[in-house]
C-alpha cells in the first residue's frame, strides 16, 4: 500500500471544503508538507484548486519550498494545459 497525500491550495494556503459549500484555510503548505513527509507519506500531490478558474498555475513557490524539505515524489495539478506551463 502507498500513502499519497493531496493538498488543495488556494492563494498559498492549504484549503478544505466544508459540506461541499465553503472553503476554509487549514494551514501553510510548507509546514503540512514537512509534517506528512515526517509521518511517512510516499508521495505528495499539490493541486492549485483555483488555477483553471483564473487561468494560471501558482504552485511554483510552494514547490520550491517543498523540494528543499521533503524527499518524496511531488506531483502537481491544476491549471496545467501543456507541459510548457511547468517548464
């Protein structure tokens, strides 16, 4: 079994939906990445929850911090229309 953690991100905060209606901030992405890495996550999925809505991908700063502190595969999602978007 593999443990894959998914963090939904909006404006540099990890968010969580409440009863499929509202969103609330639940923490700092860098801190939660470190926490899940230390707890033994096999992979971490970062999703920009509003990237398609705003036509952008805003995860690069989060990813830069994540790779300094974690040594597991990191997967990106949200707002990627082509591989040129992430190069």
